[in-house]
């Protein structure tokens, strides 16, 4: 699963190691990008206004739709989140926890920019 990274690549830490997800140039502050992961999983990648890269699962657990990459970024108590474009639940970009329903969450992936 670990592949050599192209310069300026975003990598996510998956169980098998670092996975090159996309070029960093594909990210714009405040807008999400959906990427395919191994085993048909999906991630939503975000670049926040401070230049930090965040990655969570792209599947909204309330609807089953692959839409979190289209959500709106915000912050609550200094923590960045994305609000689902469908039902507006907010997901913490560091942990994947739903801020509006403690029983729900999405995967959160450590992310880094290399090169």
C-alpha cells in the first residue's frame, strides 16, 4: 500500500502505512476533495485556512451518501469541523466524532504533506 510520494503530495495514514491520496495542489482552503482509498473506502480531504490538512471518512453515517467532501467548514470551541451538506450534522476533523450526536462518527485519518 505504501507508494513513493510525488513532490507536494498529501498522504493519509492507513492500517497498512502511508497512502498517497492526491497532490497538495488539488486542495483549496475551505473546499473538500473526495479520494478513493484501498478496499473501496473513501476519504474527504480538507485544507483549512491555517494551511493544515485534515482527512475523515466521506460517507455520511446518517444518510449513507458519499457527501462529506462537499460540506461546509467551520469551527466550534477552536476545533475545525465539516457540516454535512445533507442534514447538517457537524463532524470534528481531528477525531471524526459527530458534534451533534455522540453515537455517530466517521473515520479520521492522520494526514501529512510530503515533498
